[in-house]
C-alpha cells in the first residue's frame, strides 16, 4: 500500500510574495504551487484531508503568546496605516529586540504594530500576509492527522505541510517557517505512547527550530545533515557539528554539516550515520526537505532522486512507525518526483 498523503487545501492560502534579503525584496520561492506539484506526482497514493485539531499540542511546542501573535498580527497590521502609507499589506519587521538591544533589561511590549512585528520574527525574509496563519495552522493539522494515522496503526504517513516548519522555534518564526510541523508531529507521537522519538532532518538547511525545541530533551533525538553553515549558509548561527544538546538532552542532537556541492555518495553516508543515530527509537519523524537536490535554487547540494530513494530505504529499514513531514524544496518541476522517490524508498524498507 502506498504511503497515505495528508494534505489540506487551506495550505495554499499563504502567499509569501517577497523575501526581503540583504535589504532587497526578492520573489518568494515557497509558493502555493508546491502543494499542487507534489500532489500531482503522488496521484497513486491515498489522499486524506487533514482534520481540525485543537491547540493542545501546538501550545505545548510553541509559546501561547507567540501563537496568539501569529494568529492576530496580520489583521492588526491591516488596521494600521501601513497599506495606505507605504502600500505594504505584509507584516515586515524592521527592529528586533535581540540581546544587542535588550542587554538583560526586560523590554516592554511595543505599542506600534511595526515594532511588535520584530518580537516573534527573527528575519526579514518571512513575511506574514492574508492567509498565512490559516495555511500554517492547516499544516499543523496535516502533521497531527498524519500522527493520528500512525497511532492508529499505519506504518507510515506523509504530511504535505506548507508552509514548512523546521526553522520555527518555540518562540518565533523565520526561514519561511511559522509553526514547527515536525516538532508537533514528534510531540504527538510521544503523547500517543512512544517513549522515544527520533527526528531525522533531510532538508538542505539545518532545522534550528526543531533542534532548539528538543535541545534539552532526551526523549526526542534530533539529527540533521545540511549544507555547512560554516561555509556561509542559512541559518548561519546553528547547525555546526559541535552542537550536541544540553542538560537531559546532552548527546541527543547530532549535526552533520556538508560541503557545498556534496552529491549522493557522501550525502548517503551521512544519512546512514543518522539512521544509526535514530536506531532504537520507538518512532521516527522525517523532516523531508527536497531542496538538497541538484536543481534546487536555494541550496548548493547535488543530491539526485535516486539518492532520495536510497535515503528512504535507509530510514524505512529502521522498521518503526514514521511520520514524514514536508519541509523545503523549491524547484517546481522536480519536487514532486523527489518526494515520490523518497516515499517509494521508505515504503520498500531496504
Ligand atoms: C524550509 C527551508 O528550506 N527554508 C529555507 C530558508 C533559507 N532561506 C535562505 C535564503 C537566502 C537567500 N536566498 C536568496 C533568494 C531569495 N529569493
Ligand atoms: Zn531548506
């Protein structure tokens, strides 16, 4: 039986429009059409529409104040002068209360919406528009519905989440991500009774949000391979091999940064190492970014569809219940085939 695909038409409602990068507005690459390209390629898989879930797991993974912010900030922005003043209907931060500004002092809530915009967003690339909240919240429902299918006995379920999630932290959004679908799936599998979960992140970028959420936890391991942030790549500040967790989570984080241009051979060696890192966990969540592919405009890795299929076989061979969550992947003509290759490999289990 092909792996079921959980999706929601609501996920199309987020239109990134622009990413402000080094001060320049560039076209957003995380577009709604990604959903349709992936769905089209998975035509022979059973489709399941995501069911609405309450905010319980969401608000244990993310701070409720951050969730409320995302839910309300766009309406607040539209009520302000910005659309009339500068023609901007997207929430774009311009000042960030990082430690460089706060210096240990407790900041007071900003009165202006354009001040508040920087409180929970950590970059200028990830804008909030009409429909962003609805799409991000629907992606959470995709992840939770996929976790439900697995809890009910499906060996594997695929959540076609969009926008992606692995850069979203407990308290904030960035990197084209708003809510951390993968972390929410992992927490749901814990709640369903699996004592230990392994998250394996195949996206071309380091999942700093997922790493941060589970940094001090031993019950959810986090392993990632990605283009080396030390070579200058997003998320810049995290994803180095020296980051291995803290407190109870000491040793439960593993990072395998890869050189620009890395292709199937060494990439699959790293996947094999992460499979070893994940072995022994009771359930698996795969952060399936397909932006490590050679044609992808957002990363310099050179992985092929055969490489993704082999990665699927390696992780499927672990033989544990798995939720596969869509992360990045931006080359519209090839993302569907890359996802299909991974899922076919995972289902075959070596
Ligand atoms: C989920 C995911 O794959 N997020 C990727 C976030 C990385 N974005 C970094 C963008 C760096 C500059 N890109 C220039 C092209 C702008 N359209
Ligand atoms: Zn990525």
